[in-house]
C-alpha cells in the first residue's frame, strides 16, 4: 500500500487552517461577549444609581410641611415633584 505524501501535506495544512479559523472565531466571540458584558454592567450601574426611595418618615414630613405651608401638588404629581421643586428639603429643617 503506497501513501501519497502530497495528500498528507494537503490534509494537514487544511486541518491547521480549520483549527486556526475555529480559534479565530472563538477569540472574536469572546471579544463580543466581553464588550456586551461591559455595556450591560454600565447600564445596570447607571440604573442602580438613579433609584432612590422615599422613606415613610420622610413622606410624613413632606405631607406635614405641605399642609403647614398650604402648598398643593399639581394634578398627577407626587413627592418626586416636591423634591425637584425644593432641593434644599425644607421639611427636614423644621
């Protein structure tokens, strides 16, 4: 049985090419995954910094302050509106 040397060289070169293409694909995929992970992490960080809840004590203080100063809220507005209008939080100073 005779073996063709040329066939062995071609098969090994094609095998190397397939392996290199597969490695290049995996490296590219890894970079895409890392980029998406970083952008998702940035989005999650920006969303978490904007979330702030108003405690029930602060809600009561705001309600009492509004009542004492005869301030009415516009239709459809809530405590966030009051915080934007009065950033110095005068209800905490009384």
